[in-house]
C-alpha cells in the first residue's frame, strides 16, 4: 500500500453557548461573594460554601442591583462539556486518487461554493451526525447536514474506485458513506469503530466482530486510516458519546476545522 498523505479534522463536541453562560454566572457569583464575604462571615471562595452559606449568598444576590431574576448559585464550578481534538487520517492517494482528491479538497475548502447546491464545498462546521457504537461514526453531509444529502467536487456523485473496495476494514479505517448503492459517493464519510480482534477475545466476540466487519468489507470505498495514538483515543471518545438525538442521530458534534498536512 502506498505512502499516504495526511488530512486532519478538529472535532468539536458540546454546547459552547450553555457553558459560556454558566461560566459567566459563576464569575458574577464569585465577584458578589468577594465583595460581601467579610460582612456576612462567609468563606471567600464559592467552592468552600456549604448549603446554609449558599442560601445566604442566594439572598445577597437576589437583592443585588446587578442581579436580574432568579440565578443559579452553586458551589460546583461549571465543567466544560466541550472537547476540540484533532483527528488525523492517512490518505491513500495513490490507491484511490479520485476519492482522496475529493476528500482533500473538501477538507481545504478551496473549491468555493457549489453551483448545484449553493453550499460551500467544505467540511468546516459540518456535523458528525451519526453514531452506531462499536461500528461506525459518520459525517460530512455538506448540503443538508443531517445525513440525507451530500455532494462531491465532481458533482452530486462519483463512482467507486476498485482499489478502495478491495481494502479490508479495521478499527480506524475511513471510507465513503454511500448508502446501499454502488457508485454513489458524495461528501459523506465514516470511520470504522469495530474493535480489532485480539487473542483475548472469546470465540463469540471474535465471531461478532467478524460479522460487523463483514457488513463493510467490499461494500464501501476505503481511502484512509486513522493510526496515531491521540487520534485513536479521540475515536474512543466519540464512540462513548451520549447520542442526544433519535435512533443513531448524534447531536452537538461537528467539524470545527479541517485541512491537509
């Protein structure tokens, strides 16, 4: 197999708006506590307050001129629900030149706006919309952003490359998502999350993994592989996400940035 070029995607997950709102409220509460803790005999740090002291602070804040309406007062700082980590993908440019050219241009966004859909031919800000745990994670619908659309740099669809169909899937393999139809590749892609078979696996577990991989081998065009440790760990985080949507729909996960190394 030829030496690959490397593409990258910064994957974001979480609700930034909610986090920033909670962080702002925490800062306001801490500021009011700092101004009043000596007067009321309270600790100076929010995290040191017990429930009775929190009630006192709530009363102070409710009468503060800088406070409007009911606010959340807690001794637990807001936790950032967002991770933004980079997924690196080794691309098989010599084995699948047509497929990888499409993927690389969509990573770079250098083809501008589509004349067909009037959408940017770019993965940036596009959702990772589907997760089937221990099977696949899927994204790249640049036209509808929900898994029902997609478009390539060549037009609506392009044909399968035979070399890509011959490659076997393993954990971290990247392939085009084309439904059940041959020669219908667009912009959607998926990453295989089926764990690799190990000697420690039971006979039943080995057979289960083989069945899952059998659903992929020869049916989808493979054009890349995730290999580095950090990126493989990121796949594990994606596999562990709460769904948030209906069925296999994944909410709050997107491509925050992308390009080619």
